[in-house]
């Protein structure tokens, strides 16, 4: 029973990391390319409601990820795989600090309806630059967790091959 709960915990952590990775990929592939076309007249509806909704959702999800990763760390502490939850926790914390200190002020400025086209482009460029860093952190989380599951899959498969 305990093992099944741990698998569920770890799988939920991977699900959350996958949601972050998917959001980041969507930003970079689909939202960033249209940034040069954004003007004070059209950026608000393309940007602010989506960011506000994502902020609300991901704030709760990040709290759950911290719990899931801590449970994983406790479960893996005496294992050679303990580095996985350590890396995941470090990336979650780094992405959260980046978001709180640098991205939220930019989000707030854009929510305030920027009227100057030059200022809008400066803010968008900085927002995209910081989000690329955050997406890289999300990639680190996801990669560490996928490695963890791949390792166990290969070990299980290898055990059946050698019987």
C-alpha cells in the first residue's frame, strides 16, 4: 500500500512538472513570436486575462508540488535517487523566486494597461527573457522526474529479461 501511495505521489509530481513544461513550450512556441505585433491597443486581451488565470492555478499547483517533492525526498533519502527530488525542489524554488521577484512586477505593470508602445515592448522583452529562464527550470524539473521513472522502468524490464 505504501509503495502505491508513493508511486501516486511521484506520478502527480510528474504530472505537475509536465503541465509546467507544456505551458512553457506553448509560451515560447506560440505566444512569444507575436510579441512584436503587440501594441497598447491590443496586448491586454492577448496577455492579462491568461496570465491572471495561470497565476491563480499555478500558485496552488506549486504548493502541491512542494509537498509532493518533499514526500519524494523523504522516501528517496537513503537511495541513490535522492538527487531527483533535490533537483526538483531547487528548480521549483528558483522558478518561484524568479516569478515572485521579477515576473509579478511585470505582470502587474501590464495589467495596469501600458499606454506607451516603447515601454510595452521593453516590458514584453524582459518578460519573455525571464520566462525563458523559468521554462529552462521547468525543463530541469521534468527531465529529472522522467529520468527517475525511466530508471525504474529499465530496472524492471532488465529484471524480467534476466529471469
